[in-house]
């Protein structure tokens, strides 16, 4: 997808600090970490946001969550706890329109819900 920062990261056109990769997802450190551990997990397929996820993405979405769980263990935040966030659209403050899940840990977070 042209002009998508995360597609450019996937293509290696923009450097990133990789944490994990497989055929379906790519995980890397957020450039402006909001917590001691702040990883972004993105699908390799360009999907703009949760609004555009479909039935056919069911397995991919499950895989993203289980990847977050796996990385939380590997990064040592599984026991202390972590938060997984997906921002969808303007009101949620989404700034990059390639669907992504934030994995945050190493700190305590204000409870939103
Ligand atoms: P959103 O606000 O859309 O939920 O999250 C976008 C995230 O992408 C932000 O936390 C922002 O810091 C991160 N980000 C934006 N551009 C880049 C980049 O070029 N590299 C990396 N590693 N993270 C980025
Ligand atoms: Zn993209």
C-alpha cells in the first residue's frame, strides 16, 4: 500500500527494531515508547483498521493476540501484566492506518475500563 508507513517498514524501506516475524505478522519496537516495553504487532497484509477486518481475518486476529502473549512472556512482562491496545479511527486516536496492536508493559497503567 503506497504511503503507508507500516507497509514501508514491512518492505524494509523504513528501518525498524524487529522483535518477531513470521509469515503473517511482524512485531517491532514503537518509535515513541509509552512504557518500558512498547511493541507494535502488525499483520503483513495491509488492513487499515479494525473496521475493515473480515470473517476471513479471524485466524489472523487470533494469531496476533497469541503473538502478543508469546512476546509478553519472552520480554518478561507476562507475570507483572501487560495491556494490548488497538486504536480504531479518529476518536480512538489512531494515527497510522495499517491495523496494529500495541503491547505495553513494564509499568502500571491508568484503568480506562
Ligand atoms: P496509533 O496512534 O495509530 O494507535 O499508533 C501508531 C504508533 O506507531 C504510535 O505509537 C507511533 O509512535 C508509532 N510509529 C509511528 N511511526 C513509526 C515509525 O516510523 N516507526 C516505529 N517503530 N513506530 C512508529
Ligand atoms: Zn500498510
